[in-house]
């Protein structure tokens, strides 16, 4: 078991694999895991991943569960707890509008995942989905968690617990309710796209599904991505403050984490609050992160979206002290934001729009290597 591959740096993945021989990361390696950026033989890497999978299977790490079931999966840290449902979501739901995304995908990453999934014949990293909280589903989940779990363990700060739900009536009621819900991707846009592409190229076979975990939105913790301008700044601090005051109300002091409609600015060892007021637009244009780019970062600094080497996206999971340390180190600046509301999150997806890159961060994240689905010809 391990954190999701793409949630870690290459160095973090290497450290985990060195320490934990049964980590799923040994199965999920990509060319990016090569040392010193050496060119990787894709076929050799594919064979090594397959060998790692069979090593885990031969070691009896996984328990075979051939009977149909869904699972209740709880993630708990010292700060947060969320409980959802694990099962296959029909692949066609990602095509016909029952499952909506809010981010774009990079074609080269989708292609790499397709090759990996097709050759490996096993899937473990779940697509994470949100649905609008439903009292009936909440009741069924709560009833399941009163039973003895089939797995319960802790990795670092993260406690994970799993219950098997195989009562046909309870399963049918959950499926019936979720069939009426629109589902929203929170993590796994590239995995979902790769799964859909493989399904379509296979002739859209009936019964295809995407391994997923579904959480009621009220239990999810959505964090913001702040924006740090790599220093030194292209304009002086006093000029920056003057130009900001021409358009916004700016006062000195650090904003609270509950203040909406306010950007925090840390620069030159000082905190400022920038009150931006209500948005006139809807959808993606109403998001604070969009307004920050359009109204401050582009006109004052000439910065593009995330990917511009002068701009760093820093999630709110990073301690604020680390963010300010980076600013002090190179004499740059940081703008802190509140995350979108869930209504804004849903509205963007419902309108078929895409948020800017690094607009949301969901924490904690489901782990890889806990639930594994093996293709029939690999079983």
C-alpha cells in the first residue's frame, strides 16, 4: 500500500520503495521514477511492474474476494474523518454525463496510464468521486461501520478502516440512490480518461467499470492552492501596494482562514488583507483563484497560469511557516486563498467548464494497493 503515485515526488517514491518492499509503488512505476533522468526501456519497465505485482500476489498480501460486494472505507487523521463507498462505477457513466470532471487532462499522461493499465492487467489506484450528501446512504454507511471491520490499520498519521457490505438489500439501495446522483471527480481525472479510452477501444463492452471511491461531499476536506511568486519581484513592494490599493481595499494584517472574498498577501515580512468583493460572474470566472490571476497576477506581474516558472502553487496542506520561509528566502511574494465552496465546485463541473490547474486539493487522499482488481486473464 502507498500514497497515490502522482501525489509524490520522485524522491519521495524512491524513499518509500526502499523502505517498504510490498508498497504498491513497486507495481506503479513510470519512466519518471528513473534515476538521473535516464532513458527508460518502456517494455522492461512494464515487465518489472508485472513481476512486482506477481511477487505481491505470491506473497499472499491480498485476500481474494470473488463474491460481489461493495466496501465502506474510512480515512481518519487527527484533523479529519471521511467515510465513503468503494466499488466499480460503470465506465459509460464517465461518458454520458453521470460523472463530471472539473479539470483538463494532459494527453501524454493519459497515454502512459493506458499503456500501464493495459499491460499490467491490474488496477488499484481509485478514482475519487463526490456526491451530494444523501441521508439514506449516510444511514446505510453508518450501519455498516457498526459491524466488525475486515481491515483496520494506521500508516503514519492516517488510519484506514474497511468494512465489507454484501447484504443484497443494502447494496441495491445504495446503487439505486447513487444512480440518481451526479458524481464529481475530485481526484483521478487522468485515470478516468485512460479507463474510458481503453473501454472505447475495446468496443465499449457491457459491464465495464472504473474502480472508484465515492464520498458524500459534506465529509470531504477541500483545501486551497496558494500562489507564490518566485523572487525577486519585478516591481517594488511599495509600488505593488499602491497599485493594489487603486483597485481593492488593502489593510495590514493576516487574514483568518474563514474570511471569504479576501486574499492574503505576504511580502517583505508583512501580511496584508486584500478585499476583492463579490464576483459578478458565475462558474469558473467566479472562483477566487481565477480572479487572482485575471486581476492581479497577469496585469501586475505578467504571469500566466501554473506552469509559469515564476509561479509556484503551494497547497494549504503545506504549513504556512514553510510558505513564508520560501518567500523570505528569495524575496518574492505569496497570495493565500480560501478554497472554492462545494457549490462553486459543482457549478463549474455542471457547466462543463475547467478550473485552472492547481485550484483544489483534497486531503486526506485514498491510498493505492489496498483494493486491487485483477483482470480475468490475470487472475
